C-alpha cells in the first residue's frame, strides 16, 4: 500500500486521504462494481435518481476533525511537542443488515491489520471509539446505517 505521510502543513487533507486510501486499497466491494472507489466516497452520492436507484453498499468518510494538545507540562518550553487527536467518522449504508455487519467486521479488521503502515504514515494508535447502528426509517427503501468513530494521534 503506497500512502502519503501526514504533514503538519496538510494535516486535514493528508489524514483524510490516508484513511480513504486505507479503505479503498484494503476493502473488497461485495457488489464487484469494479474499482473500489465506486462505493467509497467523501459524501453521500447526490443526483436526481434518489436513494432507491443508488447501488449499495456505500461508505462515506467525513472530513476529519482535529483537536490539539501540548505534550509538555511547561508551555514555555520552546521544544514542546504537540499532539493532534484526529477523529474520523465513517458511515456505512446497506440494504441488508447482514452485509452491513460483514463490511463492519472488514473495516475493523483491515484497519487493525494495516495499523503499522498507518502508524508509519502519521496515524498513531488508531482505535474504534464507538459505532452506532440506525435501523431503516423509510418504507420505500430499507437502508441500514452504521456510523463508526475512529480516533488516532499525530505527534509533531
């Protein structure tokens, strides 16, 4: 897996790209639509077709949220290190709860499997903080949703 390391100057974009690449390069589309980027997006697909015509499952990765903290007790120290807490929200949509669970397992397993590579590229201590299932709400199209919150650190 060829990844681009996260830098201080581009922490938002490079960390999102790193997570996107990790999922695209390591997950298999259960619908075999061709390239993995045909089902993993930065936002829910838009268009005039409506939810019933979209091909599921779909994964979206929201823009990363970041908070900053100092790693020293002495804020006057010139060499104080800064830790960035990166929060990734990943949504998974599927017409089947069973497919939702299978892909959920794959996401967790693949990210855990490549954790050394993610760490080398700037995402340290990636862990699943929470997941939340939302049952279908529409009678027309039954779409199951699971939201994952992952956190990692980047130390500068």
